[in-house]
């Protein structure tokens, strides 16, 4: 379900004309992809990522005071990471195949790209939660080390250490995986 499906659940807001987009809807539309992609990278499963995104936007709706805040982006990342942690704890073995569609000019290229994504997802699932969150936010989402530290409530030194350990573990996992395949 698209997070924008939540719009129909929200009661009309006072002072908003019919057909006019509310500030909540504007924020949701603007950040929907960020939340969904981050959740997908954290969970590796589209259905779980959609569930997580829906929960994130429900929490935003309950905390509408965040709308317009300069801290909104960091708040959304932090809530997304926390929701994903909660979801993984409730569903410890949700490790499914990567749901992303392969892109490529030909079927063989599509298979290679799908395999790369699948191996990356498997390596991310093998990481401890804190290392996975730090790596996803820094390397895949492009946040600065300071931003990741703020989102995760850690020091920058801790985040740098977690990212370094995670990168080594991912590299080792990928090397072992392809060594076994050859």
C-alpha cells in the first residue's frame, strides 16, 4: 500500500478547502519515497517496507507538530529506523528475496543486477541492527556522519566505527558468497 493511502483515513482539517492538499499530505507526498526506500533497504522486503512506511506516516500524523520543523527529515529517518527495528523484532525471520525489479538492457544483465541486489540485501540482513542502520543511512541514503549520529542517537565516532565494521562485514560476505559460487 502506498503511504498516500493514509490520506483517506485522515479526517478533513478545519480551514482546508475540499480538493486542497493539507500540509500533512504535502509532507507525505514529498517524503514518501525517502521513507519507503529507507524501509526497503532496512527490511529487504517490499511488503514489510510498505507496512513500516504506513506506520511512520501514522506516527507523523499523530505528531503533526513536526510538520514545518527543520528537524523533520531527521525525525522521519529516526522513526523509520525505529519502526523497522520494531518490525524485525516482531518478525525475526522475514528474510525474503529482494523485491526490487531488475533494470538492464538484456535478460542476462537483468539477472546479474538482480543477483547483486540479492547478495547486497543478504549481506545487510546479516549485519547487527545498529551497523545496518548506520550503513544504510550513510552509504545508501547519503546522510552525513553527523546526521546519522543524530538520527541514531549516537556519537559520530560510534557511527564511523559501526560503518567501518559494517563495510568490512559486507565485503567479506560478498567475497565468501561469490567464492562459493565459483
